[in-house]
C-alpha cells in the first residue's frame, strides 16, 4: 500500500508537533473511529463493520481511547436531527393514533359499503 499525500502530510505534522509513533497511531485510530461513528450515527456494530473490526475489538479500543462519550454524542446528534426532520409540528404530517386509525378504517368501510370491516 502506498502512502497518500494526505497521510504523508498528517505524519509530518504529527512529527512536527513532537508526537512519537505510539501517540501518532493512537490519534489516527481515534480520528478514524470518531469519523466512522459519526457516519454510522453512533452505531458500534455498523462502525466496526466499516472499519473491518470485530465489534468487541472496537469496544475495547473505544474504551482504551476514552471514546464512549463520542458514541453517545453521535447517537444524540442523530436523534435530534431525526426529531427536527420528522417530529413535531414542523413536518406537517403526523402519524395517526391507534384510535384515530380505527375510526378512519371503519368510516372508510361504511362509505364503500363493506360491513365486514365495521366493528
């Protein structure tokens, strides 16, 4: 595998910052895991699959790197985005409640003459 210019530049910056090989690889692992967690909305199983790691290995590395808070934040961000996108009155359409759904189906059955659906 050949080094890409981006990795070469990152390595030069890490060396210039005084990092040794151990610190540099630790920060690189941390950055890659954080990016994958963000992409997969904090889902550890999907993140592990994307990084080609076993889920337990990813969990152990996240614990070693102190990254459990990062996973929680990714899940919370995703949940907030979903609420903003689909929830509340801003979406315009609300999922009918169970009672409303039954009333609608029985009203539809009455208008079509289908008495088998009316309770």
